[in-house]
C-alpha cells in the first residue's frame, strides 16, 4: 500500500502533464486546442449559436497550420532534394485551390442561406401586416357614419385566422372588438402606420389608418404560437432586443401571452430532425426590423427578428416553390457543375505542365549544387554548362561570372585591408602633430579639441610657447576632407613650426603674425595644386602686457566673450595658398581678466537640421555666454553635443575643431 502511494506521488499528475504539454506546444497547437474547447462548449450549451461557424473555421485553420508544421518536421529529410520538394509543392498547388474554392462555396452558401431565411421570415411577417393594413384601409373608405358595420364584418372574418385580434374604430361612430377587451384607439399623434408595435410590454402586429374624420387601429398579438405558424416549413422565429438599447431606454418588448384560439388555429411546431449530412448545418441569423412604441407616436426603435432552421429545410422550401426561386436554383446548379468541370480540367493541365518544368529546374539546380561544392574546395576554375536561354541559364552564367570575380574580390579585400592599416597609421601620425602639452603661461588657460569627420582631419590647431611670457595660438581649416586634407594640414603644421623656429632664432624672439602668414601663403601656393587652400588664423598673446596680436587669413572670426557680451575678431586677409602676392595685416586686442576667446572651424556653425537651418554663430555665442563661467573642458563638450544634436544628416558632418582661451 505504501509502495503504490510512493509511486503515485513520484509520477506527475494529469494537471502537471497538461501544463508541461501546454508550455511545449506552439501557437498553432494552443489556438487549435482553445478553439476546439469553445466549439464543444457551445455545441452542448448553445447549439444554435452563430459563433459555431467562426469556431469551426478557426479549428480548421489552426489544425491545418499544425499539420503543416508536423509535415515540415517529419518530411525534412525527404524534402531535402529539390525534386521531392517540387512534387509536394505541386500537390499543394493542385489541392489547396480546390479546397479553398470548396470552403468559399460553403461559407458563401451559408451566408446566402442565412440572409435568405431571414428574408423569407420577414416577407411572411410583412404579408400579415399588409393584411391588417388593407382591412383598415377598407373600413376607412366608408363614410364616417357607416363604418361600424364593415368594421364588424372585418373583425369577424379576421378573427378566425388571427387569434386575439383587436380592432378600435374612432370617429363619428365608435366600435371596439372584442367588447370588454384591451382594444383601444391609438394615442393622439399617430398617423398612418403599420408593422411591429409594443403595447403594455407585449408585441403586436398592427396597422393604423387615420383620416380627418376618424381613425381605425387593428392589432394582432405576437405570441410564441404565432411565430411558429408564421413559417412552419422554415423553422422557429424569435423576436428579441439584440443590442439592449430598448432596455436602456426603459422599453420592455416581450412576446404576448398565449391567447384563445392558439391551439386550434395554429399548427404545432415542427420537430427539428437530425442533420442529413455534414453539410446540413444549423442556420442562425438576425435582422433588425422597425418597432413602434404605443405611447410614443412617430418614434421608431429597432428590434431583432431571428431565424433558426436547417439548410435542408431551406432548400426544400425553395424547391417546393414555383416560379422565380425554382428557375434560379436550376441556373445555379448548372453553373456550379460547369465551374467544377472547368476547375478539374485546369488543375490537370497545370499539373502536367508543372511536371515538365520541374525536370529542367531540378537538373539545373543540381548542377549549381555541384558547382558550389567545387567552390568550397577552392576550385574557382569550375564552370557550369548552360542550357537554354531562360532565367535558370542566366543563373548558371551568373555563377560562372561569380567564380571568375571571386579571386579579384579577394585581391581587392586584401588591398582594402592594407589601406585600412595605413589609414590607422596616418591617424596616429596626425595625432602626433597636435600639441600634447599645454604651454605654462601665467594667467592664460588653453583648451582644444578636434573631432574628425573621417579617420583623419583637415582641421588644424596648435599653441606654441615663445619664451616665458608669450604663446602662439593657431587655428586652420584645409579645404576638403580625408587623406588629401590631412596631408595638406601636415604640410601647414610643419611649415608653421619651421617659421616660428626661424623667427625665434634669427629675429631675437620677435614674431610677426602677418609675416608668418605671408610666408605660409607663398609656401602653400608653391607646393600645392591651385584648388588647394586653407583658412588660417594666428595670434600671439603676451602675458606681460595682456595683449593679443593676431592675423586672420579668411578664417571664421574668433569670438571674444567679455562681461556677457560677444565681439567678433577682424579678418586681415584672404585664405592662404590661393594667391602668391596676398597681403596680410595685424590687429591688436587687449585682454582683460575673465575674457573668453573661442577659435573654431566651419564644422561648428555650418551643420544643418532637418529643415535646412544652419547651427550658426548666434547659437554658438548663446552657448558661450550661457556657460562662460564653466570650465573650458565642459564648455567645449557642451558645444560639441549641441552641434551633434542639431545635425540631421550625420554623414554630411564636417571636421569640428575648437580652441578655447581664457585670461584669468
């Protein structure tokens, strides 16, 4: 006893196994299981519910999806060969369209049957209403003082076929049928009206005809027996508040209680037989019909008319009717058989054509497969024999061209790798050209940064200490980007340092910014192509007098921030390297404590946003004034971040270089 209990405790329970199976299953399996569960639940609880078709379709789709996944896994080995894969594909190409057409026919026939059933039921309902309306019109055709007798004859003739009939005549003469019943004239405000009406929470069929000298109202209770007798060959009818709008408005509309004569004048409801076959499905459908409210003249509401029948009943009802329906049915049947024969013929022809095409395709693919194996082994001399002039032959030709070019691509790849290596070396060399130490000039702080758009930059900055109390500050921007601009930048840097060294040795330490810029201009013009030039700005700061002497050769004017206001430097000449005899001048600018100087290149002010607006000098000045009290490193970082966020096209960004000087 204890051993069995121990074994049962170790074995997983049904719930744990079900949970594990649920976790291991995929979306298709879960969807199929859930749809099947709801379908079975509705089949037992509400077999006439319209969701049955939706759930059946969901089960079919999910089951098909699951089957395809299983088939793909189980036939993975067999379908490796293209020939087998094509055979299976052709089977699906031949079978799936037929299945889809049959499914479309089933769904379309079901929808047509649902609407047709509701149409037949509503037609019978309107026929009853028309009978009441014609009787009311016939009574009102008599003079006002002669309407009682025709009203009595009408009520007597209609009472046999319309149990619970009520008639109310109002005018020069008054007549109620039956006397002492619930018959009453319609409330004031009603004009000519007919259809379905609710009075005292019960449903009626009614007709009301009004003239200047009186009116007549005829009503027939809508009981369960009446709905059964309305279409005995079609099945059951239902009238209900589908949307719940009537209940929200405080209107209760129910079937009238049974009235005298229901048992004798109304035939018994037919018993629903079992389905004849799998296609003999239940038909459940609704339509909205107008509803009049007795107490609210001229107000229209909506109520649902539902039909519950079988497809076989509807077909029998249509076939037993003579005239238009029978002719339409015969026409549809002939068209269906003709379409079926046409589909079978087209499918057989398509299958024959597909088999012949598959042979040429599979042989060409096999040749391609053999060629790829040779390429994997490093044999690029293998060629595929081309057959025909179709796309498969072009594919073979493309393969042959590919093997020819692979070696060329390998050579190009090696060359590219070599260039990348050399470019990395060039980047390291260029980094050595920028100053690595900040000059130690008392009361003068220098900070610079260069963000290259590519691996190397055409921007140039430098600061060289000239003795104990002087420093040279340089900013340049070479035209273009990439390697050519970087080489010209290296030439400019080496020439500048040579000029500065010569001045310090030959002139006793005197440095003329205009003279150095003039020599640089001649040097670049003589040793570079005519289209190459550079903007250049050079300044020399003397800490003893606190004065900055500078020459600006076509460069963007540096910005001076003093006491919250911005001042732009002068431009003393044109760019260097363009004209051999260009003249350059010097400018002098006394610096005060807390003055902030910014040298920058066009990569800072010219980037555009998505609307084509440049960052501009105004935004740059605004950033400088706002963060003038921050450290130099933080100011430069904020400017670079602002420019990057502003730029819309990152690929079009230029080199960004900043040099910030502050007198303390």
